[in-house]
C-alpha cells in the first residue's frame, strides 16, 4: 500500500534549531560515537561539497513531487524548498561554510535544513536514500560540467578551423616516422585534429545522452513503497528519462567512466598536437612561434622561451588516464548494489573534468595566438625529397609501371643525396640519364605547388579540397 500524506502529528523528540551537525542522521541504531579517525576516513564532504547546488536542486524537486503526490503537505514542501534556497544563498554569499565533520554534502544540507525548519526538514528524505541521491547529484553535476566542457571544445574546434582557413596554401612536409614524406599544407595537417575533435564532441554528446537519466526512486536499492512520480522529478530537473532498474539506478557509474574515457581520448589528441607544437617551436623545426603570453622562461637561461602549455597538456593527459583506471578499478569488483567503494568515484572524475577545464582555455589561447612561419614550413618541404613520389607518378603517367618508376625515382634521390642537391635542382640532361621518358614538363610536375594542388581527392591537401572540408566541418557544429 502506498503511504499517503496524513496531517502532521507533533514529534516530541524534535528540537528546532539543534546544532546542524552535532548528531549523525543515522545515529538511532548506534550506541557509541563514531571513532574520530573513522569519521575522517568515511567523510567525503571535502570533495563532494562541490555538488551542493545539484543536491539542493534535486532535493527541491523531490520535495515538490512528494507534495504533489500527497506524501508530504504542501506547507512542508514550501518550507523545505524555501529552506533549501536559503541554504543555497548562504553558501554562495559565504555565510554558511561546509562543516568538515559532516559525513557528506547530502547529510550536511539535510541536517542544516532540519536545523533551520524543524520537522519539515525531517520529511525530505521520505522515499529516498543517499544512494539514489548521490547518483542523482553526480549525474546532474556532470551534466552541468559537460556543457561547459562542450563549449570549450567547440571553441577550440573553431580556433583550429580559423587557423586552417589562414593556411590553405602553407606548404609543409607531411611526416611518417618523423621523416619528411610528402608535401601537404598546414591547413590539411591541422584538419586532422579537427576530425579528432569532431569525434570527441560526438562522443561527449553520446555519453551525455546516457547520463541524462534520472535515478531518484531507486531508493537504497529496491525502489520504494511510496507512490513517487519519477517522471515528474525527471521533468522538473530537465532529465530526458528515468533509470529502469533500482539496483542499476544506484550502482551504475558507467556515465562517469564513459565521460572519463572520452576525456582520456580527447586529452590524447591534445597531447599529440602538443608534441607537434613542442617540436615545431624548437629552433630545429621553427615552424611556429608561440606568443609570449603563452610561453614561459627559464630561471637560469635568459634566452629560453619554453612551450610549457603544450608540455603540461602532454603531462596532464596522464592524470586523466589515471582517473579512468581508478574508476574502472573501483567498479570492477563490487557486487550490486551500492558499496562505499563507490564514494571513491568522485575525486577521480572531478580531477578528470577539472584537468580538462583548466587545459581548454590555455590550450586554445596558445593556438589562437601562435604564429605560423610559412616560409620555414615551405623550406622544410623543399628539402627531404618530399616530391619523390610525384616524380615516380610522373613516370607512371608517361607509361612506366609504378614499381619501375619507384626504382628510377629512388636512384635519382640517391644521386641527389651524393650531390647534396634536391630533385628540382637536376638539369633535364642529368634526369635523362635515369629515364628517357622525362621531358621539360617534369619541373612543373614535381614542384611543391603541383604536388599539393594535384591531390584533390576527398580528404587530400589540395587547397580547394581542404577549403571544402573546412566549411563542412564548420557546418557540423554550426560555427
Ligand atoms: N558519500 C556517499 C558517496 O559518495 C553517499 C552515499 C552514501 N550511502 C551510504 N549508504 N553510505 O557515495
């Protein structure tokens, strides 16, 4: 039978304005005070206090629903919601600080509420457990955070597109094995990161979709006998659906693991770009100049300008991987449903989102202020025989099978290495000693500009192909 709201009876044990955190809300069953070391060990308020807004929002929605269902009175619901709002205000304006002795943010707010409004506060937890409450708060906190991360990622995406638009014709060497391979453009190179980032944003959206289910009503593990309206709470809080099994509802952390895993992949992408920027800003490459505002100096070597933002991004990628492994390991051995191990989820997921949130503006700023030294890029592409494939392709067009053309081009490269010159420096006469098929049009055919311009196939570096790719990429996220 569903318990219905009954007119309030006075609870003789309740004392208004009792000190909020003096007693444990579960103290009834216990005959001793908790050992001080256990208290500190058990407490999570030091790291879960950051979910206070979500806890208050969730509790207010729960209270409104309890009243609408006739489980508590409308007056009590109003006292609860107003009380919660006053707590929110006092936290935000610094009048109320978190009690480090409180067990967690949920207990802290509930105890504070009861201290402020008396018995009505004690009715808030009707039909709810901290297990579904923490599951709700974490989902809400992460959904709020995901939307900030998403805008940061879209901002980075659009900065990359701008750099690509500026560098459609900036020829540089493309590398394999970090050896110069074939000429491409800076726009084409950076569009590779745009593709990675598009997948990252897609993965973020995909994981938010699953995160967006409301677990309240799962109770401790077995649902509840109260006639809660779970859909109403979901709608009130802006969730798109509800969780479908009470055990899973309280013990699922897939959404946190999916988010961390998506963030780990994202950081891996930034780390790869960081590595390139570190190389490119070295004097050996000198393809880019980092802005002074996004570089740091040395305490001893006056000449140094270091790419610290890129290095930190590369380093912090490891932290995010660490969080992912922590979460997977915490979850792998715990039986259904809630176990206290799961409290260990928070520092890991919070550190992952904090790291990404710190990284995004610094990284995006570093890119948007970075100068690309177009001449240096082109100069590097001119060395290293990056047009040797095009020379082979030229011979193929003149009728030679590709394998033979590869051989001829290779011999010409060896000759040039001995002469310390590039393929373009050879005279037609010299070239003719390698193949009678070569004609005057060879010079045009193997020029860097031709090599790039002729690669017009979808996904290739020809400026008009990349320009089309940029506009398609911009349309994906309506930039
Ligand atoms: N602080 C706890 C956590 O983060 C809240 C849930 C506590 N539930 C319990 N049954 N002790 O997981």
